[in-house]
C-alpha cells in the first residue's frame, strides 16, 4: 500500500522558503500569486494491506519522526 | 484558486533524504516500510478563477522555477 504524508508549516509560522519562491515568481512576472507555502511530501511504500493498520502506523510515524507538531501540520493520504 | 505542486525526484535518482527517513523508521521499529521518497510540496494561492489559465500558469511556474526537470517530476493539483 502506498501513502503520502504532507508536512506543512502551520499558519502563522514564518515560511522563508515560501516567501523566497513567492518573490522569485513575481520577478518572473507571475503577478497573480497571492501566497506560497512550501512543505515536505514523504511518499511511503508499506508492506501492509489493512487500511486501518496502515493509517495508524503512518500516524505514529508522522508524530514520532516526520512532523514537528509545534510548528508543522501533517496530512496522510492513502493511495491504493 | 488554490493549487498544490508536488516536486519529487524521478525514479532512479538517488534520494538520500528518503533513505535517511527509511533508516530512521526502521530504527523506530517500523519494519513494514518498503521504500521512502522525499519531495517538496508547494501550495500556491492564485488570484485566478479560470481553471485552464491557472493550470497553464502553474505549468510554466513549475518548469521555469520549481522543478529541475532533469532529475525531478512535478504534479499539479487544483484544490478549488
């Protein structure tokens, strides 16, 4: 089973990478960009067929290792 | 209109961050993880209501700035 975990800075937390991309896009002429946030995406291939067990494992991985919950939110999506 | 762009290393391109996460997960006892790839996710808020114009702009942004197409693939998802 494949899954993806998005780890994105919480609203209100300064995102210098996002700001840099925003500025670069403006310099390239993309005036219609209102806001940019950059985060990480982690794609995981799991040897697991049970959806609930997969989700529970992915939640533990996110909270123990992948996301710093003080400043980041995570979002798990199962792909098949 | 909000959109997300995932930028992931192409298959076959070495992904040291993904490997490091994989090892760390194994050390934490997650034996069922087969593979891990890490990439970037860029969330963009666009002042644009036309889907086709939005998609075409996002494609240009990805190819000009966000993804290095020699080693990375990108995937655009419109969110509303």
